């Protein structure tokens, strides 16, 4: 499954989106300056809803709306159930706006099988609710949509159904047709992150208070690695003590099921079901959804079993104490710098070092607590886990992108590493956000070390909301080129993507045409290694 492994504050052209594995990508159509993607770009093909109603993709579904679009098929046994369950969590968080200015669309990539009746039953199983429509249609029309939505490079969508159909990447495309702001992420991403991405960044609605714990920015109270894994991987379908959801309530599951059976079912639910196991068969018959194989490793399995109360009688390891799942030794982590000050709308980076102690060697999951305190800000690790060698150390980078409307203040952030049943935290670092000065404009190049003739790059930042940003670029050969981009409702803009055709130094001047504010970027087009 794709996860948010790195933050890419970039814009990539529809139909030519460039992603590092699992990255979040911002994109805009390659259209004439002064326009945004609309009826001239999005095909107005006819689709059919789960209720049997015929609708036009552009006119009826996306025109003037904030939308989240993914591709699924009803008999999928891996990616689709998980991404649909995750989107159900996001929909619940956005309930007050669903069907009013925010709409979800799930489009079948196997229309020959997924009739309106099939999709209606699928929507019912996942408690889709108001504002979420499931769609089928002609295969050629859906392939055209995939191409225009920037997903034509994913053969698992455009060549479906095929032998690798069940392993398709769970893309989620989020857009605001009225402003022209579009983002692509993984549909299995953190539901609160996705909700804020839809409501605040793309939705241009300021800072939205989400219902439930953590909605106002309070850090989650994570008491164990197993609890974290349950919240991340299992809570989309299950609760503990709050009744059945898409799957059964798991309160007391350790007492109801044999521990060996439970461990195998968590680890290989598809094989257990295929073997004709009566419990697995009964669960599928009751809940009408097969549990997906999440490829749970030994360490994660031990942590989940411990959290569910089915461990081998061992006490829960407190956060920051005990031995590692790798056996000998332990690990420690530290963050640098201790504080970063940024202007609202800019990004901050922290480097976290994971160090072996006493011969420890193994994988450590990277986690963060407290980012939601900086309203509107979003963050991402350079990697979801790091490998620490015996007597060695490794580093990971955590990047936080603030918005122009992120309130000034100091925000404590804690970084956490998890290995098996052991978790360690850093001392709190501080993100200091100051208000943007008058006429402020920010600009960041992504990637920051582009390769001439190979890598695509973009320039992104913040300027006057709804205003135009002009980029005057001097190329290595001395020629001058100009391009413009319109900032969205919260001031975010993107220029590109472009391929550097020359080696040498580029000098860009970014101008906010509304205020006259300007900033400069100097970067190199390097040779391929």
C-alpha cells in the first residue's frame, strides 16, 4: 500500500504526474496561463450511479465542487476494502459538509462486473452516507477519466481487470474545481490528515475543527506501539468496545479466539479463508467483507497481539522502556534542531537520528505527535521506517508545511520511534510560526537538486490568496523566460512541472503581482550520475 513517505509541495501536469513512491503530489493542468482546468480538460463522459442515475462527469459531478475521487472495484479483496473503509472514516469527520460543498466519488475499474446494484450493496456495506457516490460506466470512458486525472501511468487502473488487479495502488485525487487546486495522495492515508487536506488546504476553508479526539490539535494519547498500529491499520473497520463497524467489535477477542488462530488470521487472513476455516468463513458471511492481508510482519504482529490482550502473558511495555523486539540492545533517538522558526506559509525541517544502543539492529517505525497543534499545517517523514545497524545510527527528516493562515505561536512536537513493543520519544522540539510580513511571498524548489534532462521540478510557495505569481527565470545560457501561476484561496501556488534542458545555474525571481513582493531562487541543473 502507498503511504505518505515524503512531502512533495509540487505541481505536476494532469496525465504526466511524477511521484516518488507513496509521495503526496500537487498538480495542475498544463493549460494556457490565466486559465484553470475545466470543461476544456475534464471529459464530460456519462457515468451511472449506484442508484442507476445517469450523470455527466464534469457538469454534474465536479463543476464548482470540492471532490475526492478514487478508483475501486467491488470484488477486490485487498486494496479496495481498506481504502473504502478509510474514506468512510474521512467522510464521518467531514459529515457536516458532505453533500453540500464536499463530495466523494468512487469509480469502478471493472464496470463489466460492477453494475449499479453491485455498487449499491458495496456502498451499503461501508456505510457510505450522503455525499458519496459510487459510479460505473463504459470501460473506455473510465480509462479516459484515469488519463485526464493523471493516473494513466498506473496500469493497474487502465488495464483492469488483470492478473494484478487486486494489487492496484489506492490513489486518492482531491480537487477544488472552482479554484483549480488539485492534490493526489494515498486513499489509505491518515484519515485526519485527509480530512484536513480536503477541508482546509484544497477546500480553502481556513482551519476546520474535526469531531472527536485530536480535532482541535491535541496530541493523541498513544500508550503502546500496538495501539498505534491498531489506530493506523485496523480502526477503519473495527472498534474496541464501541460495537460492530465494517467488521466485528474486537473487545474481548483474545478470550473468544485461540491465540494461535488469531495470530494467523491477522497475519494471513486470505489464506485462512481460502482453507475453508469455519470461523473465517462465518465472519465473511456475516459482514460481507473479506479481511485484507496487510502483510503484517512479526514485530507488528507481536505488538498487535499484545494490545489485543492475546500476548504470551507478558506485561505491556511502557513507552520509552524495556527491550527491543530485535532481541539484544536497544535504540535511542534525538531531534535536531531543538527549535525552528518560520514565517506562516513556509516549511520547517527537523532531522531525527536513530542510534543503536548495546548492539541493537533492526527496523524502527517513525512517528510524530503534536503536528495538529499548528492549525492547517501538515507534515511527512522522509521514510515511514528506518533501518538501524548494530553500533550504528541513521537519520530521517520530518518536514512540516505551514499555511499562510497557520496562527502565529510556538508548537511543541515530539518524535517517536517504535520497534516491536518498545517505543522511545525525543524531547519536545518547538515549531515557531510568525505571521507573514506585508507583501510576503515564499518559494521552494522541489526536488532541491534537479538533474538536467531527467528530473521534473516545480516551484511552490505562498503569495496573496487568489493573486498571480510571476516567475522570471534566467537560464544558464543567459536567455530569460517568464511564466505565471494563480494562487488558490489560501495563497498556495505552484509553477511547473518543468524539465531542465540546460546544465548550470538558474536564477529565478518570483513576483507577487498583487503586492509587488518578490523573492529569489538560485539553483543548479546538475548532470546525471
